[in-house]
C-alpha cells in the first residue's frame, strides 16, 4: 500500500467511525486531521505526476516527428532493438490526467479503435463501456430457437394404419397361400377340389412409448420464446423420428415394432433379397433393375411403391456411369420431372442402412408398396402438461405418450437389394 492509499484509508476510517457513533460531522480535532490528510494527498499526487513526467522525458530518446505525434521504439535510441513493437506517444498531452496508463488508453483508441478505456476516463458516455452507458443497452433475444434440420419421416404417411384404442391388440388376417388353379375337365367330369388355400394372421399389439421433460416454472414465465410450445414440438418430432427408426430397423423383440429392413419369418424373409450384380461393397445398375422387377406388376402400379435408401446409397447410384463415362440417371434434372430411380420415387432416410458401413450380405436398399406395412396405434399421441406434480420444486412437467406397433403385412410387396 503506497502513501496515498494509506492517507485515503485513514480518512475512510474517520468517516466510518463518525457514522457508527451517529454523529453528523467530525469534531474540530478530527476535521483538522482530515484536512491535513487531504493536503498530503494533493502533495503526493503532484510529486508523483512530476516524477512520471521527468522519467518519461528521460526515456523518450531520439524521436521522429510525424504531424502532432512522435514515434519511438521505447528503447530510447530510435531503433527496433530486439524486435520490440513500436510505441506511440503524443507530443503535447491534453488529458484530465497525465500518466502512462492514460497515454496507453488514448493510443489504443487512436490506433486500434479500442475506445472503451479512454472514454471511460474522459467522462463521455458510450455503449462500448459498461459503466459509461453499456449497461443501458438491452440484449435482444430472438423469439425463435434455431435447431438443425429435422430428419425426414414418411412411413406413417404411406403405411396402413389400424386404430386399436378399444382393444389390447389387433389381428389382421392375411392370405398365406393362394387357391390352386382351376382345371379344365369334360362335361360330366368330377370337380377338382382346392386343398392349397391357407391363411395367416398378423398380430399387432401397441406398446407405450414415453418421454418427459421437467422445466422450471420461472424459465417458462420469463423466457423470450414459448418454451412449452417448443418442447411440445420437440416431443412430437422425437416420437416421429424414433418410430421411423423402429419401423425400418426394429427387431420386433419385446415391445418394439418389426422393421422393414429386418430379416425375420414374420416380416421380410431372405427370399425377397436380391444380390445379383452387386459387389461386396458397392451397388450396381444391374442389381437395381433386378431388385425392381422382383416385384409383381400390381405393386409396381400402386401409387405407394417407393425406394427407401440412405443418402450415401443414393450418392453411389448417382455416380454410376455407362461405358462411355456418361451418368446413367439424371434424377430430377430432365424435363422438370420429379427425382426418381428407374421411374419410381424414392425416400431418403437417415435410418436406412448406410452402404458406407455395410458388409457382405447386408441389405442396403428396399423397394415396395408401403401400404403393405401395417401400423397399429392406441390413438393419437398425447402431450400432457403437469402443473401440480412438481410444484413443490418450482417446476412443471411436459409428458408425451404414444402407443404403437408395426410390422410387414405381406412380404411379397417388398424386395431388398443386398451386397454380394
């Protein structure tokens, strides 16, 4: 602590004592001492100012005049000794204070547009200095939360939906084996009796999927955006996204749907796989044609027949070329036609198998009539806002619930492209 600080501390102690004792003013002896300390402070400050000025003049050294400024390297000899950056000084100081810190603040403002420190000393009000006016400038929060793009979901738009609100499960009868063909007989020959026709059933049992979010009531009341609405939208999307993944890849075990890409006796068996033309790591044009025409004409004519593939698989298809180096397909580029693969539309899904990480024998792309995939729901998704349950913690809860199950109803409506 220097002498000036000691004098200021003693003055503060005198004033604090006066306040504690409930006095309106210092007594004559205290007032005399207080004035002596003030005079001593003035004397010390004047002496320090003079000493700083003398030191500065002594260290200034050779200078080059440039307008109203002098330029020196700070070493006193006018050279860039040791590679030290150049310093800048003004030849005639006209500030409220005279010290190296004032000079540095001024030149930061002039040379580097760093005005906050200088204007804080000069007494002018500016935005860049918090205490000189910056605290008066509000921070505006945009009234929308920016998030990354949501993944596409499409299965529910095309699948056959069964409402199962009034029962535990729903059983869908499916023709397993067709009736045998009629035979041509004579006029009085005995009728041929069919023994082939058989039926199966698909049982879908909706299971509950849930997610909940607890939110501070204070946050809901004070935030710049509608937090509850945003969370409700996110819950809705997360249900759709999770369900999309399960409808494509679910194992059917426990309470999960049986996915379209999953090889299973109750779903799409390996009979519907097509690997001809592919390599162990790449999809080829011949395989795409083979896979497409593994479907019978009624499925191909339906308006719900689509390819389903990952974007990396589509990228590989787009790069397929003829022997002359021409790209085979120009999806969406010719005659303003919608993007298609062999004239059939496609859905890109982040949940479809990624060909870049697939191995030999894996399914990498599907095509089929999506009306033959069934989804059973226990009603619409519900979102509840619970105001009382966590009131003792100052929070509300937002709870989402959805009852759902899914599986392939008829594997004949689908074909799978697999790696060799």
